[in-house]
């Protein structure tokens, strides 16, 4: 049984990624910037990977910058667009659903020049006011993620992109949760796109940033001339090769309508069984279009951590929310969706992967039923700490 249901936090390394990492480490260990013959192969390996990523996104290979992941990429975008010389002004609009790696640098860089894009109670960005705002305020950047990491809700990023296009405004899409789960084509139309390998079976610490062609060149990390002077530091070619191998495996899965339908049916099977075995549970953004792998639920009292601990003891790994908001207070995204403080303490995020089967999802639903039984049988008066550990 595969009891891992926290794929939106990270995923295990795909075997193809591991093989590619080992092969690249052996074959391409030279510094791609060195001039002798052996390094040429490493340089070629890096450029082949760049072309492959550009091909999936539908953009030019010269627009792809490799870096350490989506956090770095999102920081680079905000810094670049807020810095003097930015062509279209200094204001930015960022949706209320964004990951902290977008929100925090946006707040830091744009301060009182940051505008919000609201979201509905169903977890979808509300773009009704965006055309007027973009026309009036001429922001330097609009940012909307492709799929939300907490709810799994798919966002209208293509609509936001076309609004921005009409007004010549740059558009940034954080696609960290989309890539590997949904087809990547069309994302390359966005000016800026960020992605992270460890969300789809690649290694940690590697990702990419798609930058707009032409215009003011990105100068993010300064130092050596790597990545066309856009991101200094010796390239992590084995990790890049592993990211491409994992991505290739995911695109292959995505190319099969049968696979996609089975993955969605597995999660839906869970939801159906959960409704039967634990009718008091709720599904957040139930009727919104969601990633096939994600379901955010509310469990009945006691609070979510106690459910998590009991599920963990039974071999199921779930999350109380986004790994990036753990310890950082309640989720701003769920607050923006209007969840009460009490409900926030009852949320559990379940995110499977391509390897998660219907049987795994159903076993998880049955585990919820078992936990519901043990929680209600808990003797009264047990201390909170003991209850959490029990
Ligand atoms: N954006 C989103 C939507 C994410 O889910 C995450 C990872 N939680 C990130 C950005 C940050 O990615 P990384 O781990 O590569 O820094």
C-alpha cells in the first residue's frame, strides 16, 4: 500500500530521474563553462535540456533559466519587475491565492504599490475587476498561479494572460503545482513562468524560470556569466537532467487520456467513500475545477493534528495544509476563501501522485473511518498532549 498523500509538498524521486542524475553525474561532470573538449558534452547536455523544457512550454530555449526552484524563481521575478528601469511602471497585482514565495517578495519589493486580486469562496481568482485595474493602473506585473497548492483549484491563468496581453502588461504564472500534473503547453505564452522539479518526481533544489524574450535582461544572481549572465553559479547539470527525465515521464502519463481519467477517478472514488464513512467531513472547493491529485477536507472535531497523528500511525501521510505555511500561522489562502478560524483547524490536505492507485485512496478513506471510531472512543479527560501522541 502507498500511504503517501503529501505530493503537493514534495514527491519521491522518479526512477528515471535517479537514473538520469547518475548518468549525468558520470558523463557530464565537467563544468559546462570550461573550454576543453570534455566540457563541450556537458554544455551540450545542458542546452539539450533547455530545448526540451522550452519545447514542453512552447517558448524559445533562450528564454529558459535554470535555478534552484520556484521560491528562487518567484523572488527573481518580483525583484526584477520592481526594480528601476522596469518598462511598464512599478505597481504589481498579485492574487490572494499565491504561495508565500510570491506574496512575501511581492510585499517586500512593491510595498504600498501592491494590489490584490480577490478570490471567491470557491477558491478561484476573481478576475472581474482586473481589466479595468490593468487599464487604469498599468501595473508592471500581474501574478496568478496555475493551480493552488492547498486546494488544488485550477486558476483562470489563461484568461488573466489574455487580459494582460490586451494592455501590454507582463504576466507571471507560478506553475509549480501544475507542471507534471497538467499539460505544460501554452504556459510558454506567459511572460514569466516558474516551476520546481521536486513537485513532479525530480530532485529538490532545481527548477526553472521562463523569462520574456527581449526587453530588459534579467540580472538575478550576479557573479559568473552562467545562464547568459542571468543567474550566476555553476550549473547543476545532473539535477537539470533528472528534472527533465521526471518531466518526460509525467508528460508521457499525461498524453494518455486513460491515465488521466484513472487518476481523477481514484480521487473521486476517495471522495465518494469518504462521504459514506465520514459524512461530517467536508470537501473544500468541491465544485471547482481541481487538480486530479488534490483534495482538501475538513474533518469533524477534534482538530486536524490529532487526525494526522492517528493516520500517520496507520501508515498514511497527510498534511494539515501547505508545507510552506506550517508553523507560519493559518493559511492566508483559506482565510481569503472565507474559512472561519475554527474551520482552519480542521483542515487536512490529501495529495496523491501518479503512483497512487484507487485502492490506496480507498484505504485512506477507510482509515478515516477507523480514526473516527478511535477518536470518539477516547476516554474523556485525556490531556491534549497525550491525545496528540496517542
Ligand atoms: N509555488 C508553489 C505553488 C508551491 O507549491 C511551492 C512549493 N510548496 C513553491 C512555489 C516553492 O517551490 P520550491 O520548493 O521549489 O521553492
